[in-house]
C-alpha cells in the first residue's frame, strides 16, 4: 500500500510537501534528523505505512542519479523507510531559476547572474563546511561538530567571507573538538580537505547553476542573495523564502513540472509498497 504518513524535519517541508502531494500522504513534522527514523518506527508499530524525507545537507555527497531522491534508510528486504533529497536542501529547489522566474518576475532577468555571484561570495565558506563535514564523519561523536557558525539560526553567514578569514574560522572551529580520539580533525588533514573542496568549487563550477544548487547550502545562498532580493522588495532571506514558498503553494502542479525530482518523489510515495 502507498505511504500514508511522511515525516519531515520542519514547517517548510510540511507546507511544501502537503501542497505537492495534495494531502496524500499526510505530512507530519518529526523534528530533527535524529527523530525521523524513530517516528517511522513508532508509526509502523501502530499499523501506519510511514516513511520519512530529509535534507541531504553536508552529511552526504550528492548521489549519481539527478532528479531522484536517494534512499536514506531501508529494511533488509529493501523496503524504503526514508529518502533524502538529491540537492543539498529544500531551499535549493526553491532557488531553481525557472521557478524564481515565475515567482519573482520583476527581478527574474538577472537572477542567474545573481545566483552565481552569491555562490562566488560564499565559495570558501562552503568549501570549509564540506571540509568540516568530511572530518566529522571520522570523529566521535561527530554530531556535535557543526559545519557552520550557527546551525540553529537560518540565513547566518560569517562576517567575512574571503579565503583567509574563512580558513581561519575553520581552523579555530575544529580545534575546539580535536583530541587524541579525533585525528581527522588535525589541522593539516582538515586543510587538505578544505583545499580539495576549494579546488572543486572553481570558476567553472561557479558558472554551473545546477551544480551550485546541488553542492551549496540553500540557506547560505539565500543569505548571499540579499541584494538581489531587495530589488524585488524582499528585505530579508526569510522574505525571499516566503515568496518562493507561496508561489509553490499556489501553483503546485506547475512546480511539479518544473522540478522532476518533486514529481518523482510523489510517485514513489503513492506506489504500492511491498510488505515490511
């Protein structure tokens, strides 16, 4: 039988996915990533056919199947209990240029250039966040090492985003967690990872909007798009997100056409599932 309850992380997820799926399945907020699997387990024990969906964030590198949510957790019988987005986070889908062109038509003509400029501005910070994320996978406990300056506040960026300032922030940040159990956090190793990601995010990468939306944080991009958003009367990253969200809520069928991964997810949720 199809999934009847989909657990997600936040309010935005509930709003967007309820609209896209037209109420089937029911979408419920479970809390952070750590609560998603437990929520599904509890629901299954109550006889509900549940699953979850989460942002990929910096926890995993992108998969090799674009426009397809990746399996995040499944049973030994290959029954999917949870998925994660192919792009970095839900905000990265809201920043899809074709969607922005319809949601913010008065400022859409230069959006792609603005997005690339925003990506260039946060390039070093994204490289540092990926380096920290790579290091923390080998630490115990890795979940206490945040990749950014404040994971509990949306749209925050460091005061300085140049190469040297971001590298200095990264060095000081990981030093707080480094001990003899966490060799992955040694400065040379973290710097090596940082250099690799910085090299990946080169000029060619910064010209590829699709790659930007896969690898970079959507919230960080929105924070860096403040100047462009102001030209359309949105005075904060939150207002930008609200404008894009509201367009999706009003035009869910069109949104599904613009973003094949959204449509594919709905198909998966409604497909008959094997016995769990």
